[in-house]
C-alpha cells in the first residue's frame, strides 16, 4: 500500500526541509523506499541532522541499538518509530 | 636552509616495544570497554596473538574493521605478523580497487566481508575460549602447550616498521599514499599525551565518535590508549544518546574525541552529559559559538586538534582562547613561496599545508582559509580537481564540474554545506550519474543537487573561474 499517512507526509516534508533537498518533492518519497545509500541517497551526516530534527519535532530520542537499527530504513519505518516513541504528533 | 630534524634523532633507534606503551598497565588492567564488558590487557594481547596466527601470509592488510575493538586487535595483529595496515580514506569501491591495484600482496581484513570483491578476504575472529588465549601467550613465550597464568608477553615492533599507510585524494586522481612508521605513530601519541596533560599511567577513559581508520581516530582512539593505558570505549557513538550512554558507562576522568558536526548535534539534543574532563574536536575548524555552548552546557573545556592525513596531528588550541594554534613540541612551521610547510618531529621531509595560514612564529599560526582546490564537507577533506576528474571519467559525461556554494548564515561545522555539480550528459539522467559517482567517492561529496545543463560557463580559454560558477548557480536556482 503506497498511500502515505498524515504523519508520513509530515515526516517526508521534514526530511526535504531539514536536508535542503531542493530537487526532491516530499510527495515523491515512497513510504517503503530506502532512505539511505540507494533510494533517496541519504548519508550518515544526514542521519544526524534528521535525528536532530525528529527529536525536536516529535520528542523522541534516537540511539543505536538492536531494536531500532532499522528506524531510518524507510519513511514508513521512521514514521512507525515516531508513532511509538514520540511525545508529540 | 634549515635542517629538519629526522625521526631517528628524536627517539632512540632501539626497537619500540609495545611494552613501553602498555608498561604502566598490569595484565588485569582494563584497556577497552566492549560489548558490555571490560577487556583486560592480557585478554587483548591474547586476542592479538590469536588473530595474528590466523592471518594470511601476505604483506599488506586492508583493515576495514567496523568495530573499534576489533579494529584495534586487527591493527596490532597485523603489526605482530610484521605486516602493514592499509587504511583507505573511505569505503568507495573504486578507491578500494585503486589501492588493490597498487599493492599486489594484500588482502581485505574486516569483521564484515563484502560482496563482489576480487581479492582474498579474511574475517577476523577472536579466540572462543580462555585457554586458547593463554595457549597463544604461552606459545609466544616458547613454553609449548602449557597453560599457565603468566602475563602475556608484550610484542616488540621496530620503529621503522611501516605500521600503516593512509591515503588521500589528490589532484592526480589516484589515491596518494602516506607511510606511517611505528616510531612515528608512537611519537605522535607521546606529543598528544604531553599536550593534553595525560600523565603516564593515568587511567583516562576515551570516548571517540570518529572511525579508527582515519588518522584522527587512529591517533586518539588506538595509539593514545595504547600509549597511556587509557580505557577506550568500543561501542556505538553515533547519535548524541549513544554518546551520552558511552560517557555514562565509563569511569572518570573522561575525554570525548569528536568533530564539529557531532558536537553541534550534542549541543542541540543533550541537556547535559556526565562529567568530561575535556572535549577534543577536529577534522574541520570549530565555530566559536559551538565551543561556547558546549563548554557551558557540559561544564568542560573544548580543545581542538589541527592536523592532516599527511602529517598527523600537529597543533592544538582551546577554541575559546582565540585564533592561534600552538604546534606540538618538535614541529616547526615555515613559509616558502606562498605555502606554509610543517617540519620536524617524525616527518621525513617538510609537508605543505593545504590550508592558508598566517605564520605568527615558528610554533604558532592562524588559519585564514583553504587552498582553492580543497573542500571540507562535514569534516571530510576532498580535492575538487580529484572529484572533477572522477566526474569527467564517467561514460556519457561530456563536461562537468563540482561547485561549493557560499551559504549565507551557515555555521562552520554544521551540515548545511554540500557540493553541487553541473553536468553536460545528454544520454544520462541525474540518478545514473550520481550512482556512478557513489562508487568512486565518499558519500558526503555526492552533489546535492546535480544540475544537468547544456554547457558549462567556460571562458574563452576554457577555464571555470569561481565568479562565473557562482553566477551560473544563482541563475539555475531561480529557474
């Protein structure tokens, strides 16, 4: 299912805005598309910026552990994480 | 002509033993925190001998271990086996291939093997049982198969042994090799120890966010702990929460080794940190405001190290003390023509700095800018001409150039600065070009965005001066 929830749409916009992805339309980011390396082609520096933006907007802290190793694997995965751990929606 | 001091005049020509480095520690002293447990000196040495005995019998090991402890064990094991660690500047496939082409007798050494590599690969594994490591130690002492509790011998490595070769991208398009001999690495660690006031035998905890494969991480999280017997953290240190967790897990006093990007993110995300004696930042100049915030928030001092892959770390300052950098003891700086040269300590010959500096004295200098060819994106140094050559080498690309825009209001060391590229390639789309670049360069240098254009604004003599590129860029942005 490729329809995006409101949260996913908001996060897609957050990604584009935070990382200054001028040529990317938030609407074009597919929920299951990889965010890193292929797909959107983000790198580790982007991961830090995003972690910062997500934390500020949604209040959830991201850290490296087994459980959330895949939190940035796709928009959907990120949105699920925020849904579960975020303080604000 | 000034006479430059050679490395063998600074240190005795006798073999540098690791025992000099670990001499203040006892066999049961912890030296690494790894996987929720403390690794003692003896366990570490046992692991080193075990791994050394398993290594392929060739001269060069491309050490790509991801885990810091495994990198440390692999690094030392390679030395014990009288081999040299090759340390690529990034994980790009073609860079790796270039290095493999230049070193006939090499293999890939890591904790994670990779696909599609036409080269022998060796996966590091540690001894599973305690008696295995004792056996390795006992064999080393020539005591046959007896299991015993005697401390494990500390290996001796010759000063002149090439411990590592680091690589930089230069304007030639091929990686430039920088040989680091063991004596030089040890001396570098001694100089850092002296500068940062780490006493012999002082058990300092070192938490680093930088990879051990690069000079900065090698010096601070591999050589410095080996020298002082400090406790080094081996675990995730990527997100601010990871860093906080790492610091909390380690005994005081603690030193955090990091970069402007990471420090800035910590400032933004962390309310506080457990006490750190000081924070060291390097890889790019640190903005005063970031240092200021960190000092107040984390109740600590923020220091910086200046250096480069070719020279290693050579100078330091406390950011808030001002613009002057102080060279480590034994180094000297001189101007010659329009370049600054560093000499002394372990350098075999003077090395030109890529940065534009104002020389204040032969030991102090200020940084005023960068040579036009060099860029620094989030702490990674790159050569524009190297990047351009790689771009032009892509089949289907008729012309192209990388450009780093001036970004208004960007704080140094934050991540807003990214390269853009203008490319003439009628038959290729942006994704294809970026995909081709991605196997050749570090991900941070990938253009964002890549503009496909009909032609570049070259002058009559085919040059691309910066002002033309700036105008070109501004026009493209408006459309």
